[in-house]
């Protein structure tokens, strides 16, 4: 080692220079929770179970989301739609119980990808923190979006180009109700 190296002066000065450089830079930290960073529109947060344009629940309890879920976070019980319930449920089969265990969920979005009915989407809403584990099993009361059109959850930004392209193919539009079907 040279004499300068032995007294560590260049290294100390170099360190001070780096500190000074960062001192005048724009701060990366924010004063959370007073200041919050905006989330990306495609942030994968709390799920929503969507309704169709008429307000009926889109989910047909096919179970594909539960099968696709790597964390086994989704459980459901299916039921058959009764006459007169056409306005409530879009298909003849619906989920009478639909639950997501938010403690298990890793917010991967696989359930959204797997759903053939565009019924489940992740949103940019955060799952609120809780003290009790069982309150983090979210049921339909928390997952299904409100009927009122102005309160619906907008998921248009989550629909990828691939999904939108897919919808253009009339012959593949399994999301549209068949002509003449009861509603
Ligand atoms: S986001 Fe992933 S882990 Fe969470 S429920 Fe959906 S598939 Fe399961
Ligand atoms: S959310 Fe979609 S994939 Fe899951 S059960 Fe309902 S229709 Fe099937």
C-alpha cells in the first residue's frame, strides 16, 4: 500500500463525495403514509368479481380460477340458478359461495388469466391489514362489485391487447350470451 492508501484519506474523501452527491439528488423516499405513491393501473391487488352490463354476476363457478391458483387460495360452492334469478346471475350455474384467502394469495394473477368469463380481475386496491386471520378470508360480500354502475370497478386497463384481440373474434365470444337465451 502507498502512504496515501495507508492513511485512508482518498477512500474517506471518495466516500464523502458520494454522500454529498446523494445529498443534492431528488429524494427516493416519501413521507408515507401522509404521501402515497400512485399505483400502476395494472397493479395486482385485491380481486374483484365482476358483474355484466346488466348487473348480473359473471362468475359461473366453473372452478378454473381455483385450479389455476398456485396457492390454493380460492374455494367456492356452486349452485343452480332458479327461475326468476336471471337478473342476479348471468349463467345457469353460479357461485353461491366464493372465497379467497388473502393470506395465501400471492397476487400472481393466474386466476384472472384462467377465467373464461372475465369474472375475476385483480385491481389496484390494497388488501387492508387485519389482526385476525379469519377476517382475511374474503367472501362475495367483499369481492363482488356493487350493482350501481357508477360504483363499478374499472378493469379496462387490465385487459391486455391479447384479450381485446380475442374479443374481436365473434366465433370465440363465449363471453356473450347466446342469442335467444333468457336474461
Ligand atoms: S392471484 Fe394467484 S394466488 Fe391469488 S387467488 Fe389468484 S391465482 Fe391464487
Ligand atoms: S371466477 Fe371465472 S374461472 Fe373462477 S369460477 Fe368464476 S367463471 Fe370460473
